[in-house]
């Protein structure tokens, strides 16, 4: 079994030694299983620190994970994130085995829309290209012209060179992007159950109780929350902001574990932490990752014809620079 002492160094300011005792056995086993299976572990920024800092090979937001999934030479990809992320990894790596440690790790945005809904939107607004946020099923992506993430949404919208687009399913992301572009955006009524809970009043209270705090908001937050923030961007953009500006005190209006992960990398910054957890992301745990590698469960499969159409939309997004 690999020695986990060096890994503990990365998280020792966040995880007390007693708690580490619970994690260490699974962490050592996962490292060994990855080697035996020729597997790579991709972890989203919302995964807990013992996963993000101690067993993940590649970390990042949806866009980074999609790009890295395409580059990996491993035979097996384990996705520590939610189901649509594992599907995206499979779309880009059809010949590889892609595993998700818990099949129930879903997403309120992905569940807000079906392929049939996209076809109805096309009928209702003929001629408008359909841009689909990556937080959707492969079946929805297959009905789309191009995908986007919160990190590249504006670029994707403007890359199409048309006056009006349909952008699905996150209403708030669509509204926030619409404020930054002259392209007219037709939205859907989907929301992220984590980000929709933040309010502008909460930001004002945080500013009053934590003087000088810099507020960074995710664009899945309602537009009045984004307007009240000092900066809005994807999880990668928030992380970059903290690394570049080193604010003395910061609050990230996004999923709770993101602050924990970024705080470990920036010990001189004080993180104020209103805690909104994503219940879907939290279904992924060390024991489940270990079990996934031991049993090679749960494999993500996509009908090849549907996958080809969905892949086109993802690859078209990845080509936008
Ligand atoms: S944080 Fe929101 S968008 Fe991300 S997986 Fe959870 S519900 Fe979906």
C-alpha cells in the first residue's frame, strides 16, 4: 500500500488527524487500484478535500474535466462528480471504460429538461441555434448545435455569428450572459438547486458582518446576486481570481466544498463560508470510489448513434477558443 503521509500534508490544516485515520486506508487502496487498473480519477471542484487533494489525478470545472478527459491515455476513467460529467467523459472517450461511483449522482439542471423539450423549443423558435449547457444528459446534448460551460458561455454565444440563440437549460446563466452580449438569448426555466438559493440580501449581510470581504459569484446564481458581487465567473475563474489577487478576505457564492479546496491552496486568505451543499456531488465518497475501482462499477454507456450526435455538440464547443 502507498504511504499516505505526504498526501496528508496537503490537507492537514483542514482534516484533523483522527478524521484522517478514517480516510487513510481508502486513500491508499484507491492509489493502488488506480495503478492496477490503469485508471485516472477526474474530480470536480465541488468534491470534498480528501477526494480533491488526495486521490484525484485531474481536478477542475466541467470544461477542464471535459478537455482533460480527451487527453488521458489511461484505460479507465473514474469520474468523481455527477452523472452528466461521466457521460461527457464517455462521449469524448468512447473506447475507454468510464465509471461513476454512484449512479444516483444527478443534477437539478440536467433533470430540468428532456430531449423532447429541446425539439419543442426548436419548433417554437425555428432557425435559432440551440446552445446547451454541459449540465445536461447526452440525449439533450444530441439535440443541440453546440454545448457551453459557465466558463465559455459568452464566447460560444458570440461564436455563432447570429442575432438570436436558444440557451438551455439554466435560466440564470442565460440571463447573466445576456447582460454581457448583444446576442438575444431565449432561455429555459432550469435552475441549479445550490446556486438559486443565494440572495442579494445575503451578500449585503455578509458585507456588513465581514468588512472588506470580496464577493465572487457563480453565474448560475440569480442575476441580482451576480449584480451585487464584485466578480462573477466559473469555478475555475473564481479560483484564478483568488490566486492572482490574493484578497485578504473572500466569499465564494458557490458550492461549499469549493471554498474548502481553494482555501487549502491559499492559507493567507480568509474564506467566509456560507454553506450550500450539492447533495448530488456529495454522493461521491472515498469508499464508493474504492468500490468502483474494485468492482469496475458503475460503467457509463451511451447508445452509439446518440453519442455521435452529442459528441459533435461537445467537440464544437471545445473548438471555440
Ligand atoms: S451544484 Fe448545481 S449544477 Fe452542479 S451538480 Fe449540483 S445541482 Fe447540478
